[in-house]
């Protein structure tokens, strides 16, 4: 029984090590989340500069995501079995952990 349990733990650790997300995966995930957030924003509810920015982002989403990503500070730490990401920018911060090809942000974005 204990050999089976120890074997399963070793197999899980090897799986975590081999499927740990890379720094490029982190950038892609943040860009995807930024793009999804921009798509969810309602243009008719925005006014002034915010409406103009949303309209510009709808016309050219890739350049808008690149502009927003330039204002974010992404710190990637490669741990042995997982990756840790600290994200700061625009008065918000998040701590995310990556394992098994996925990123998990337990508290999401919080104000600084």
C-alpha cells in the first residue's frame, strides 16, 4: 500500500515537473485574459475617454493588448515543480501559480 502511494506521489511530481508552464505561456495567458476582459466591456456603458479607448481596442485588439501588456510588470519565478507569477500594474496586483500546464490565481486581481 505504501509503495503504491509513494509511486503515485513520485509520478505526480514528475508530471508536475514536465508540464510546468514556461514564461512564454505566462505571457500568452495574461494576453488572453486581457483580450477576454476587453471583449466583455460594454461600449454603450462607457463615456468619454474610456469609450474611445474601448472603441480603439475593438478596432485593433492585438495592438491594444500589446499596449496594456507594456504597462504590466510580470515577474516569473521558476520553481522546481511549479511556476509563480507576480503581476503588478494599473493599481492592481495578482499572485498566480502554474502547474500541470495551467495557471491558478487564488485571489484574482486585487487593488494595491
